C-alpha cells in the first residue's frame, strides 16, 4: 500500500532550470531547479523575520523539457508533487542525505516573454 506523499509549495526559482546528464536509466530526461519559499513571521520581540526554505525540484521527461523551455531564474512558481529522499556517498567517503520534490504539476505566473499563468502537468505531456 502506498502512503500519502503529496506536497504543494510556492516560491521563486533561485537556480536553474538545468538539464542533468544521466548515465542511467538510459532514455530518461531530468531537469532540476532550486526554489525558495519564504515565510514571514513576528518573533517574540515583535520584529518581522524571514524564514527561507530552499529545495531542489526534479522535473522528469516532457515536464522537464517544458520547464527548461518556459521558466527562468527569478520566476514565481507553484509545484505539486511528492517528496523524495536522496542518499549518496561523496568523493571523500561521507554519506550525504537530502530531500527533493519530484514535480507532477508545475504552474508559473509569468513566462519569459511576460505571458499569463501557465500550468504544466505530467499526465498531459505523455
């Protein structure tokens, strides 16, 4: 049984999008971007504070192709997807862990040429 793993996050593209060169699996295409989602709050002293969350977003296949064509750094986006845990061994032997979002739906407010809101969904592209 699959457990619920769903996330909706709004923010701004702060790096990318960039195509990732994959050796395996063959024929698969991956585009990654880094986004930042900001939250403002009032601290105990009454001062306004910013909490910025940065996270990588994976966009596979045709979704990634469209993201690469139609988005740019600084663009506001909304991502719907699932959280994926990543684990790898660094060159110096340390085991590293991170989480990323695997996008299933991506919405952006302005295209590179100032177009209106666009929605890209994974199932629409197959």
